[in-house]
C-alpha cells in the first residue's frame, strides 16, 4: 500500500486527504518498529507495509516533508524541530507528541499502521499508550530489529553514497564496479559524515541512552518481538513474518491471509 498511497494525512497533517482510502480489513496490522541506526528497520517497514497493507508512519518523514514548507510559514516549534534534526539530536517529546496527536486519524485508519521512528523515548511510548487506549486500539506487537554493535559499525562505516544521484553502495556487500565511482551516473562516491566510525559510535550511544530502554518497556508489556537483523532484507522479512505467525499461533499462509 505505501508504494501507492501518498500518506498525505500523515506527512502533511489532518487537513490533507490520502490518495487511497483502504477498505475495511478483517485484521488491520498495527506494529511499532524499533531498531538502531543501520539495522535496516526502514527497509523492513517498507516490505511489511507493501505486503501486509499497513501504512508506514515515520515521524522522520514528517520532518523531512516539512523542510519544503517556507521558513516564514513554519511554526516556531517546527523550526526548532528542524534545527534539532539537522544536528542529529532528538526533537523534543512535546513537539513530536503534538504532531502525532494531530494525526490520530492515521492511528484509527482501518488499514492499520507501522510506526517507524516513533516512539523514541519512554515518555513518547507512555503517551502513545494513552492515545491508543483512548481510541480503544491495541498494538499487535513491537518488532525490535537487533544486530551486534560491531556488525552495525561495519555496515555503516562501509557504506558509500553517490554525491550526485544518492545511490547507496557498500565496500564489502555492494561494491561499485569502479572503486569510488557510481555505476549509474559516474558521480563520486563519498562517505556520509555521520557514517564515519567516530560518528557512528556517538549515534549508537544516543540510541542506547534514549531509545534502547523502550525494549524493556515493551518487554514488560508482553509486546516485544526480537528479530535478528542478519541476512538479506528478504530473509529478515521472512523471519519477521514467521516469528509473528508463530506468536499468533497461525501458519505462515494463515497469517498472511488474515489481513
Ligand atoms: P529518522 O528518519 O527516524 O531517523 O528521523 C530523522 C530525525 O528526525 C531524527 O534524527 C530526529 O532528529 C527526528 N525524529 C524523528 N522521529 C523522532 C522522534 N520520535 N523523537 C524525536 N526526534 C525524532
């Protein structure tokens, strides 16, 4: 669904209409996705969204979409949020929760949802819990994509991005044909500043401080499903589905068909 639906109500706010209104489903899927930078959570969100038909609701995407709003038309809170984002810092809980609160219609949507990048702190998780309770909505599960720190650092520090067309390569797992040159447009391949090993360690420390405690929070609620994020995106997706089906006591086919 996400490859067709423009998610206008999520990205632009409740005044905007989505291009596709999902019909009622037998069983809308409602998940939260957790994972450190570099585990491939965004790719899994896209696969789950396309195949299980629930919208990928990423708070980072709202901020990226808001960058195109003229500075003079942005609220002071939005300007502060975009400044924080530029520095790699978390946006304040208050601003994030106001934004999600305005979009509660997306949580109610009969197509279901995959929350990606929200909640990111325990305070946000508690606020989400209250919001869902008020709407009488329950989460199916919280998927936590996990990899050893060394693997994450190797993944991120081997990543190279084309300065011109933004295509992504990897020194070991997806090298370009000519070293340092993009296969598609011949642009120069560069390493993003925040993919350098020193920066990756800082990002991981920020994740460990504010977001990792969420796994304990959801474990206590019996919602946490840990998934090893090793292998190809397809293998990780299959592992996710098998784990969810086993948890629901269903066969893989029955789980896929139960939407
Ligand atoms: P993402 O695409 O999820 O990595 O988000 C990009 C940036 O947006 C983050 O580095 C934060 O600055 C900001 N952001 C997105 N979601 C949140 C959130 N739930 N809480 C705080 N900041 C967020």
